[in-house]
C-alpha cells in the first residue's frame, strides 16, 4: 500500500511540476525506445528479402530502417532539452514544497529527536537531486516500451529465447543488492558525517576561533575529524568492493549464456529451422539485450535512490500532517480577562524520559509582569517555550482565560506573542529588517523606530553608516559587524515590535547588557507595559538572574528542579526568608 502511494507521489510530482513537458517527453522516449529494436527487425526483413529475392520484403525492411532512424533523430533532438528542463522544474518544485512543509510544522519536536533530525537532514540534502526522479521516470517508460518490443522480437524467432532477457534479471538483482548494501553503509555513516560537518563548521567559524585558540583545540579537532572520516570511508569502500564482486560474477554468467544462445540459433539455421534473417535479428539484438539489462541494472540504483527519496519525502509530509496541530482551531483571544493558568503541568523533552517540569500549577494574572527565577537548569526556559507553545505539556494543561492552549491555533496564538531570548538569532539583514521582522504585518518605518526606542537601541542605529539601511553581519562585504550587546539591543527592539502582545516572553534578553542598562530598560519598559496591560490584559514573563530587575515584577516565581518552589511579590518572598531571600541576599552581598 505504502509503495503504491510512493509510486503515485513520484508520478504525480513529476507531472505536476511540468505537465506538458513530461507528456511530450514520455511520448518521445517511448518512441526512441521502440525505434532501435524495430530497426533491427527491418534489417532481418531486408536480409530475408535479399535471400529470397522478394522485393516487397526488401522495401518494407528499408522503410522500417529509415523510419526508425528518422524517429530516433527527432526524438533525440527534441527530447533531451525538454528532459533537462523537466528535471529542473521537478527539483525546484520538491525543494519549494519541502521548505513549505518543514517551516509549516508549528512545534519544535522535530528539531529535538535525533532520528527525526537525521531523516529531515536526508530529505533536505537530497531535495535538489530529486529532480532526477523525472528523468528516471521517463527512463522507466522507455525501458518498458523497449523490453516489450525486444521480447516480442526474440519470441518471434523462438519462444525459448525469451529466457535470455529473463536471465538478465539476475543482473538486475545483483545491482539491486549491491546498491542497497552501499546505501546502508552510507546511511549508517550519516551520524559521523553530521558530526564531521559540525566539527568542520566549528573549526572554521570566526565565533569559535577565540576559544579554539585559547584552549589549543585545533589539533584535537583535526584528529577527530580525520578519524571519523577514515571510519566513514572504510564502511563505504567495503560495501563498494562487495558489490563489485557480486556484479562481476553475475555479468560473466549472463554473457556466457547469451553466447550459447547465439550459437544455438546459428546451428538451427544451418539445419534449415531458422532463416538467415532470424540469425541476424538475434545477433543484432544481443548488444541491445545486454544494453537493456545493463541499463536496468545501472538504473536500479537510481530507481532505488528516487524511491528512497520519495519515501522520505512522503514520510515528511505525513509527519508534518500528524504534527500540524490541525485540530487546534480556536482563535486566540483579543484580550485577557483572567490570565494564563498552568494546571499540573509536567514536561519531558521529546526522546527523553526525565521530567524537566513536574506538577507546575501557577496563575499568571492578566495585566501582570511575572518574573521566573531559579538556578541554571531549573526549567525556566522550558516553561517559556511551553507558554509560546513550541511544545505541548506532557501532562496537565495551560489555560488561556480558561481555554486550553492546545485547542488554540498555533498561528493565531503566536500572532499575539512577542519574545526576546538570550540566545537570539543574529539575522544578517539590514538593521530595519532585523527589527521589523518582529512583526511583519506592520513593518513601517515609524513602527520600526518606535520599537528601537522601546528597546533603547537608538544609539546602535545612530552609529551605523547607513542608519536603518545598513547591512549587518560579516558575511557581506559591506556588512557591519556589531558587538554582542549591540546585537542584543536590536533583538530586544525586535521583541518590542508588537506593541500590545497578549504575552511578552523575555528570557534573559538583556544578559549581554550591563546591569545598569538592563535596569533602566526594564523601568522604562515596565511603565509602558502597565499601560498596555490595562488595555489588553497582556502578561509579561521575564526570566532573569539579576534580582535588581526581578524585584520590579508583580509576581515572582521561584523554580527549583522543575518545580515551583515559591510564588509571591518581592516583599512577600523576602519576608518568607526561604530560597528567594537567600539568593537575593547572596547577590546583594556581592554588589556591596
Ligand atoms: N532541548 C532539550 N532537550 C533535552 N533536555 C533539555 C533541552 N533543553 C533543556 N533541557 C534540560 O531541561 C532542563 C531545564 O532546562 P532549562 O533551559 O529550562 O533551564 P533554565 O532554568 O532556563 O536554565 P538556565 O538558567 O541555565 O537558562 C535542564 O536539565 C536541561 O538539561
């Protein structure tokens, strides 16, 4: 059933990518495939006509030969360029579709599971090569047309000769097993390949250059890459050698069998059981049968490749469908009246059994600013990701004004969110775009400048040679590189592009700023947020290790080992004298 679906996907993708080109090409390749054996038949008629002195047979033979030549010529001249274009169209279509499918998966699970990541990588890497699917499909049409014609001609000489192409099937089998083995060796070495790519990236990336040199890691990296490469090649060479031996043996056996068949037909002709034309036909068909089975044997590899690529493509489409949260169709509310409630929320990352969050029950009241604090690994970022619905909780629920977040459409929810992270992305675009993409629906200059002012990034933009039009990033010759803090200010401005988000998530977005700058920024931000919150009931969730910032929040949530340990205002928590008070005192002492 699945193989039928894959074959169908292969066919429909090829024809949908270039309907007219594929139809014309299919007809042309089929004609070309039939023309060669038909010409051979023409030659055998010619020989029989000459031997029996029959002019009508001679004329028919010549007609078939000339007609065949003409068809082959036209099909060649017109067919090849069309085929190339069809192939490019198909590759383009698959690539565009893949991007669409992968970026359309709303959650992050596919990035977390190594098995899924591996397969995704395979599909992406092979996407451009899948255009070959169109060519292989045309080749398959040609092979069917050619095989039927050759079988018909051989059978017309003697039915026993039909065994010859069947013997050729053993060549197809040997090519298949050896290509499967080689593919397996290649797939088995994929994790090493990914690691090698990653290590090469690390060794040449300017950002890692500093630490590499300080810790003297260059040599270690090179040795590691070298040993991984050696292991990878060893597996692949072993598989290729094995395939070579099997294929060579089978090919030799097939050649000997064909030679015996030719001798047999000659002997029968001497006994008057076959005509001279029959001998010529079998002799001339010999290289064609060899070519045909050889062609199939060679293309088995490509058919395998295409089928594998399409089965991965099919898998990805199914995966995207299963993980599209299609049943989440409720719209996000336009404003919050009661707030966001986490009810007994537990979470384990995909592919892991250990709970990162356990039994978290918490209410984030509408219009409040909530700070999450706790030591490294306490689960703060994970909670932020669940609020953004990058994952669904493993147990429990998140309720938005009483509505389960799992039922709200991810697009609708995210259009009401804004976020700034510590490990923000340095989008190498113009300064205007770096900020503006925080809300692609209102990318006007005024909106961008307002966000820059809220993120206190005016000084960064003022220092750029072309202001907002400056290209940022080192990959461009005229690109300007910024410091970590400057990038972070732009990332913050990006988070402030949406003026009235229902949920603003700030996960240590100011870690690269000095404490004074962070404090100023939050004071200014808190004032603006209160006004916005009174209008929409929006909630701000802030993760920070700096208590001077945290104390401004309406509600502070202290997390420890994936659980909520304390909740309250700064004053309440200090009065309670528990973990928060202890951590606060520690930090205050360090600043004294
Ligand atoms: N993608 C992931 N896959 C598996 N485990 C993860 C992943 N991300 C985080 N974890 C684990 O989840 C736990 C909580 O991590 P999280 O990033 O939520 O902590 P945090 O409180 O934000 O820490 P920090 O203050 O260091 O940012 C950690 O033990 C971490 O190892």
